[in-house]
């Protein structure tokens, strides 16, 4: 088990994945400890002076003009959490909740939120001991941050709500007791410090970006297999073609595909069989490259947001200032998540069209629907139906969430981002796209099995062998979804990537 030190400044997307999926433990750096203590001391000074400061000695949202006495501050913080825990629906995956907890802790470690060190350490201890709050997926407007999901997460810190502990669902209090984590009583500013921010959408987004990068590599590998199976023309991937356009993602894709098919006896040159291929083969660099550039843009936005201070108000202890701003507004992530969904859905769109070229006898020289006994057997006919259904669903989901806004809190909060909806939607579209590419990989492997004992490309040979280790060629009709699910799991687990990269070195992201 690995270990991670956080300071609010240097968290990476790979760190998020390691904590969320691989149970890395977390601790604060000494510098972060000092920053947190300093900010807290300034908050306590303001409370002692009975200064009128939003969220510290006032109510929230439209109630920002209501003064709250020092005597009522603990009740105010508890009421904030229990009243804001309004999420509904299926629980978010445990990996997302772990990522949320990490990101909230990292934001608090920046020392601009005014939380007590012991409260922050309670959140980190829950993460390290595997107390995972049940957080329903629906209910965030993405401004003022992810209030409802984060409040539901914090309920467990108070001994309320529900959690998963060691695989068992139980009350928040029982989970904390079993794990040996002390329940906290929040005081001035702490409730707001824990729930005002973009950590739900960013947790979903950071994991989705990581998976989208891997999907991009999978897409290059699977497209290269299809290119071979259809005796595609490699001239269109010549670096000279892509250099004179200059789009980075396009250049990377063309280079990846040529490395994957290097040495293949199946690929052709222009004029050998055809003068040029259809767009879904010839334009792989341009289509994949556009998605690659989009994913890298989104990665850049997410990499910034995982180290962002997204609280309100923000504490500047060195200057002895408290500033009410809008860093909780999820617009940067909202737009990025919509873009990510569109980018991965395009990988599925072009994959489904390549699948059609593999199974349609009017478009290739292979047995119809990739079966030797057509008529008696349907072969891969209905795999294309499934892919078509999924890409159609993605087209519906591609409508951006970020163009919507509904005012809240009596019009005090009159423009919201819907960033968490965008992130959740992108995650669904990503899963859909992984499934479509898995279906293409299944069909491409079947097509290659009809090409006889020929040498495949340096990378595609290894990817093909990895598939064959799990899924034999289809001789007679069998239950296809079993094999499709196997390859979907292989795509998600980076099996094809690891197989190809073992032979040709790391593919460019």
C-alpha cells in the first residue's frame, strides 16, 4: 500500500487515482499543518471580536445578512450540514467518494478555509481507515459548489448519515465507532469549509480524465487492429501529412498507429488494392487526434482544480483579510466535463462505423458478419446493433449540462454551473464508449482470425494475443455478451495497452 503527503499544492491526477482506487494512505505535510493552524487562529480572533463576517458570524446564502451569536455557532454549523444534505438517487461509487474526501482535504490543506486541524485530520483518518460515506449522486447545482453531496459526506463525521465500512453498509455512527474514528462537533466556519467547493464534480472528473486517456490509447490500438483486418493503407498515416497541418493530437495518433502496425503483412500502400480508404480508416489521425487534444485540454483544467481553494469566504491570514468571492462556482469544470463527454463519444462514433465496415460484406472481402456459416449463424450481426444503440444514447447525453442554469437561494445564487451533472454524464458516456470500442476489438480480432497465418504488427500482434487469451474465435453462434463483457473489462483494466506497450514501448497519450 502506498502513501501520499498532501499540501494543497502538488496533488496530481495519478495521486487521486492511487488514493481512490489503490487505497493509498494520506497525511498532511508539516507546512500544511502550519497554514491550517494560522488560518484557524485568525477565524477564532474574528469570532472573539464578534466581527460580522459571512459564514463565520452570519447565516448562509440569502441569510447572509442574519447575524449569528458566538453562543449559537455550533448549532449553526450542525444545522448547515444536516439541512444541506439533500442528495437523492443511487450512491456514488466508493472510488468517487474517496476522491471527494481526498480533494476536500487537499483544498483545506491550503490554509484558506479556517478549519480546525483536528477536524481536517478526522476527514483524513476516515479516508485512511476506509470509512466511506454513502453519497447519493443527484442534488448538486455546481455552485455554491457541491453543497449537497459534500454535506452528505460530512454527515458521517458528525455520527449521522450512512457509510460503507469493510464492505458493509451501516449508520455513520456505527462506521466511525468500528473504525475507531472520533466523531466531531463542528464550530465556527467549519461546516462551510467542508462543503463549499467543487470536489464532487472534480472527483468524478479527475477519475474520468484518467480513464479517458487510457481509452484514447485503447482506441488507437483497436483502430490499428481494424486497419490491419481491412488491409488498410498506411500512406495516410505518414508523418509528412500530419506535420503540414500541425495539430498535435493528429500527429500523435498517426505515430501511434504506425508503431502499432509496424511489420504487418496485412496493411497495404496506396494503389496496391485501393487508391484510398474510407474516412473511418483514412482519417483515424484526424478524428482520434481531435478527441486526444480535447482530453488533454480537460486534463489541464482538472489538474488545476484538484489543487484549488474553492471555499467561500476565503481566509487570508497573512493579510488578516476575509474575502467573499465565487471560487466555488463550477463553470471551469462544467464546460470541461461537457467537452470530455463529447470527445469520448466521438471515439465511440467512429468505432461503430469501423465495426460496420468489419461486419458488412458489401464493404470488405471478409465472410458476411464474420461467420463461416452465414444464415445458419448470425455471427457478429447484432454486435453492431448494440454498438449503434450505445452511440445513439451518447448522442442524447452529449447535450451540454453547462448551458443550463436555474437560480437558487431566493435569487442570491442566480447563475449555477450544473458541473456535477456534466461530470456524471461524462462518466456514463465514457463507460458507453469503452463498451463500443470493446465490441470493435471483439470483431477486429474475429476478422484477423480469417486472415490466416500472417504476421501482424508489432503492437497489434500482442493486443490480439491478449484478446485470444480470454476470448477464442467464434466458430458457431454463442452467447456474445459474455465475450463482449470480457473485452470491456480488458479495455477498462488497460490489458490491451499493457500488452502492446510491452512490445513497442509507451504509446503517447
